[in-house]
């Protein structure tokens, strides 16, 4: 995240002596990405963060692909993914390419007996149902319905859920996830025309510092394999840190839609970006106010990107039938647009209450076997009159 954050205790100068009350040293760690060129934080630990007792490979997590070369539009009934107790086991890949994996999860229990680190990808968790606390070694963030949780790669975390009815839409990115560049100035500040600003971003607070030795299980994802690593000290032993690399939360309800006299293109809904895909938020908003405007989106061709829409709430006016938790996939190479009658129905309407998350990828997405189990195989014919 391109602005500075400090939490806990840190020394006056970096890379200098920082002593504990007993005279021994705290242990400094540079936590960053893209070598030494990306965003980073300087972290200070009670113990060396390098003390590993054992490493055991558990299982491969590469998505099981059903259709590698897809030119079919699909609707997937996301809420048919069955709840499971364990957070990691509940995560089911539905769409995948070399840049991104899109998952659904319905975990029933908190991650009580292990810590988790994704060493492959940034994780963007959208909370469709449930509430709780994202607990990380860089501080804690309460979350609820409508929150995006941005977890940079390498963050050690747990999730505490307050209920058993939890639904997550998860985007795993092999590229760093940033705020859109066009909404930032040269100093990284979000500009006045941005649909959200720094006030809307919730940074970690309530830093947990555990000065403990023992056996602490951390599950680490690396090269699509899951490893069990036993650490000799508690992973949440951070006394303080500062920098630009940390998890944060942003609520979709704080996104301020950009509207116009005629229909605005999808980029006005952009919320996050990478070099390989973008994430957009479709929120309740006033419709176009030209007297002859057609609020429904015009037909458009996906030549360079696959479009994924995750339907969260409300009435999505361009579709004749969608329900909460549905995912539509419109692949590159064929046009798509409003269903028959949707454009006509939209004329004269003043506002929409739709809520959805969109992911547009620049490489084709592969459909997993899990996705095919919850697919509506006739969706591609739904534009026939």
C-alpha cells in the first residue's frame, strides 16, 4: 500500500542498536517484495525470525483443470460450495491461469491450531458472509460483510471467525496488488477524483506480541505446494514495525461510484490493479441522467481479457436471473452484453442497488473441475431470443 504506517515500538534510526529492557537486542527483519525495489517494512522481533525446527511437505495445491482452452460463457452457483471446518481445506479453486487463481471458500472454524503464509501470491479476500478478525504478525484488523482484506504475500496470519456461516471470494495474485495508478499522484497519494481515499483504508492495529518458545505450526504455500513448518518461537513476536508493506481492509460500501450523463465503461469501477488483471466494484449508484440514456451496459467484445463477475447482493439489471454467490465467466474472443429485454427494462430507471465484484484478466482463465460441478451448462445460450 503506497503510504507509510507505523505500529508498536521502533528505534530512531534503521539498522541500529535496539535493546530490550534486559539489554539484549531485538531482531530486525526487512520484509519486502520485488527484491529491494518493492514496498517493504522494517520489523522488530523478540526472537530471530529464522528458527525452524522441521519442514514437511503436505500436499500439492495446483488446481485441477477441466477446460484449459475455454470459449464458453458460464454461470457458477457459488453457494453450492459446501462449508468445511478448516479454512485452507474450504478454499476451492474455480478459475485459474498463471497469474491468478480465483477461489471460493466457506470455512466454519477459525484457524486455531496453525498459522498460514502464502509465499506464492498476494491474497485479496472479499467477505460475502461472516465477520471476525484478521490476525497477523503486523497487527489485527476486524472485518465484516463487504470488506476486502488485502494480504500481501509473506504475511503470517490467522483468521478468527465470529460465526460458522462464512463465505469468501478469494483472488490469489502472482503479481502485487495495488491501488489504481491513475488515481495516485507522483507521491502515492490518492487523488481527489479517486472513488476512495486513505481515510477509507483500515490499517492494522492491536499488535499482538508473544514472547514464547515451543513448537508452532505454520502452513506455508510455496510453488502451489503446502508445507508444514515447525517454528521454535511464536510467529507473532513483533514488537513494532514501520513501512509500506502490510495488510489492510477496505469496505466495498466505502467505494464512491463514478456516474455520468450516459453509460460509463467498466474502468470507472476499478478498485485494485496488477500487471495481469484488475478488480472492480459495482456498487449502488444513480443511473445515467441523459434524458435518452440506456442505463444497461452496451454489448462489448472481450478480445483481450476474460471477465469474471461475482454477484454479491441486489438486482443486477443486465442479467435476467442471477442469485447471490453466482459467478459469471465471459471469455475473451466473443461479445457479451445485457440479456434480452434488460436494455429495454433499464430505460427510465433512476438507480440500481446492485453489488458485485469483477475480475478482468489479460490471460485466458482455465475452468477447474470443481467449477464444472457447480456450473450452469446452458448459460451461454441465455442470449438467444
